[in-house]
C-alpha cells in the first residue's frame, strides 16, 4: 500500500461547498452593512485620517492660488496706474520747465525793455544767444542776427542793466560778441560822480569772484569811493558813451601814489545771457 494509501487519507472540501460558504458570507456582510454601522464606521475612520486632510490640503491650495491670482491682478492694476502717474508727472514736469523758462525769458525781455527805454537815444535790435565758448562765463558768444539785420563789426551789445561787449565778427545771419569780461577786452571807462577816467580790463579768473579789474584812475581829490557807477567814457574809440559798466567794489592807491586801481562789479550777469540788444550804430557814426 505505502504512499498511495497515505494520499487517499488526506482531508479535502469539494469546490461547490466552498462556493456556498462564500455566498453565505457575502449575504451576511450585506445584511450587516444595511442594518448596522459595523463596516461603515471603520471606513469613516479611515476616511477621516486620509481623505479629510487631503481635502483640507486641496482647499488650502485653492485658497492660496485664488489669493495669488488676486494679488497678481492688483499688481498689474498698480503697475498700470503707476505708469499713468509717471507719464502725468513727466508731462507736468515739462510744463513746469516750460513755464519757468517762459518766466525767465519774460524777465529778460522786461529788462531789455527797460534798458531800451533807458538808452532810447540809440537805435537797437534784439537778438538771441545761440552759442558760446566753453566755460561758465559768456566771455565770447554767438547771436542769431547778422549783416542781413544791419549788424556790423564794433557795434556795442547790451543786456541786463548795461554793457555786455562788442561785435567782433559778422555773418549773414549770425554775429560773434566779445564780452568786457574776456581776458583780451580793454576799454575806457568813466566814474559817473566825478567824470574821472579809468581803464576797465577783463579777467576771467577774477570773474570767479564776480569782479572785473580797473586801473589808471587819477583821483587827486580822493572823491571816488566804493559804490560809484562806472560807464563808458566819451574818449573810447569803439564804445558809445554813457553805457553802464558796473560799480566800484574795491579801490586802492597804486605804488606810484599817482593812480588808483581796484575792482568793479559788472552790471550784467555774465553767467546767464539769453537775449541781448545790439546798438545798430557805430561810435564814429554817433560822433
């Protein structure tokens, strides 16, 4: 018998009985599920630990994305608003600059009008400054009037409260002016209060302190003092007489004890020249 007899003695359950048992268990579980919370409670508990946190995470992410979208929208709106405000500020800045320039030009024109009235005996033509040499001072500059406008070499130029300089070169529609503050400038002046003559010399280095130089003043009576007005003299060969040059600021005796020298504060602001008056007659014609 041996091994074959042992195999026949093993216990086995027929398949139809197993299927029957499983069917009964499924029906029983269904009945329990509908009548009790035996199965749903564990599932609910599992959902509480797994699904609910996941839903909370999704909700928080949605809220963050929604807030982020709103912030981006606000940022875009603020960017557009800032761009509009910047454009508006630029427009207002340009307008303010234009108004300030107009105000300055109006002030210059008023000064020229008063100057024109003050020297009404001389024929004059107005001109704009369109160019200048390098540096802070208008020691030499170009105006927008020339021979077509009757401008000639050696004509006197005025602005502000007095003498600016003299025309040195002329083109059809331009002219070059050398100021009395230029290092090469020299002219005969006269003290208004005493009629004493002197020589006025340009000095650009000295102009940094706001002065030009005078010399060869003969003041035997010591009548000339600080504050006295200096004008172009009648003996000048190119400058018309009586045009204000400036005011004596300092005066002292020379080493020879015969003459005096010192400094003059010019009647014109040589840092800011935009418009000038050109006297359209020469000294020899005036005489």
